[in-house]
């Protein structure tokens, strides 16, 4: 079937369950990545107030036309890499592509033999006294449903593909939001599908997120992943600034899960402080070996 017919078929058969809208809505194409990395994109889907723009839906996304399971055939192992907050003043699209290339190069060099694709989203939306942080968080949360929709598409056509999510910084909020969406999607759960492993680097989300203080996220990690890995760094100055100054709280990527709370049983903490240091952009360059080791040995950690 063509891409359009696939989506129409899914919509007719009502594959999506609770938590996701009918499949087959609002999927288009975007310009290809200059590095040849397939991309799922929601660029331009949200305005600076965090609202959907005209012609876009809660579950729709675009692709570069070469994404496995959606545009092309199935692969054995697929990692979706989600970039973080963009406030550097440079080209947000190009900087997202640079992050995807860094992820691919570092994981490949460490021995990852699967396929990496990028997830590109409007992390530069918003402005004002908080530099758009509040809006970017709203957009990240709303992107979780879109990423979950992609996961449903993938597993419908490629049920045997091992699916993984990896994220940097604010991308963790997209990742966790997606797990929560999948946790209330009946078709996905009835089929016994999962995101085999997730890997959060310098996660810009609350340090209570994977614990029983946030039961919806705790349950989503428990139910929707075989293992979830968090790589935290106590010297991460960016997370200290964002969370101590703006959120009046502490970030999961800085401290690990909050002391005294109970994390999900399949949640694994890795202290990367000595490797990453105070450079918030340094996770991929220093942790490729650890990430791939975790990917290759998931059952050992649960």
C-alpha cells in the first residue's frame, strides 16, 4: 500500500485506542536532512503561545520520506532521538539535525547496529521573561501524543521492530509524555507492545517524574518500557540555572530521582558527573559506550 492508503486503512479500522485520535490525520513531508538521517518532524505545528497552527492536528506529524515503518520497510532495531530546548539564536532546524548526527555518530562508534532517526519539534517556541521556557514545556508535552502516534504506526506495520527512545535535555518531557499517552492507548496495550528501552540524557524534567510522586509517569515507565535509563550529571550548570532559577526545583538530569521517593522498578540511574562535567551539550560525546552497553544488555538491569 502507498503511505496515503496505509493511513486511510488505519483510520477505517480504528487501530488507535484511548488516548490517541484516529490514525491517518495530518501527516505530510518535510525537506530531507542533509546528513541523510530520517526525521519525524512537527516543526511549525505550534505557535509562540504553544497552540496548534492551522492545518495541524494533535496527533499529526511529518517525515522526510524515508522513515522506517512509515515511508519504507521495517528495520530490526530503531532508536528515535529527541533533541532538547533551543535558545542559542542559531538555526533551530539545522542545530536539531546536528544533534541527530552527533547521536548517530557516537552510538555507531560505540557499536550500535540499529537505525537512528531524529524527532524534530518546535523547542524554540515562545519568549518573554522566561526565554520561552514555559511555552517550550507546553509544546514538549503536546508532542508526546504525536510521538506516541508514530510508535503506533511503527508497531502496526513492524510489530517485530525493537523500538527505543533517547532524548537530550527538554526532549525528556516529550519522551515521558509519549509513554503516558501509550499507557492509555488500548490498541497498543492489547497488542502487548512496548518501547524496549529509553535513554534520557541531562533530562530537563522534574526529579520526581519517575517516582510514585508522579504515578501516571511511574506507571507509564513500568508498563511501557522494559527498562528506562537516566544519565544525570550533578555539575550540569544549564539544568541548575533552569530549575533553580525558573522552576524553583531540581531537574532529573542533574540530581537523579528525588531522594526518599520510590522510582519505577525498571528505572535505572547512571551518574555521569565525572564524564560529562559542566557542559550540557557533552552527554553524547562522552556516554556513547555506556548507552550502547545498556541497549545491548537491557534484561540485566531489570
